[in-house]
């Protein structure tokens, strides 16, 4: 983990690509590609989805999470793997 003071000073945001260079008795960290911080709320409304047939109520994230969980459980049954406890991801 890179300390917060170093991350802030060198603008190392999540997703920034770095390289560790071995210099004998020291290691140098080189920034290869910076990634600007993003605000997920800024993308709200960018993707428009047509309502599915017969589905009048607004869609909720919980519906997609439940579908994802059920899909994982189905895949585990089909492949013969033991069921995995829902982790929320």
C-alpha cells in the first residue's frame, strides 16, 4: 500500500499505472499512466434503457444484484461447484 501522503503529493489515484524499477539496493516507482479521478454520479442518465415488455415500475439496483446472485448460483450448480455465499458483488 502506498501511504496517503505520497499518493496525494504525486496524484496517484486509483487506476494509475506504475512501474517498479530495481536500482540495486533501492526501488524507484515510475508513473506510467495517470487516471483522472471520476465521479460516478456524473454519468447518471447517460445510458437510456427501454423498459422491458410488461415492466412498468422503475428498475432498482437490487433487482440486478438479485439476478446476478441467482445467475452465479445457477452457474455453480451447472458446473458442479459448491455454492458460494453471496458477497454482495
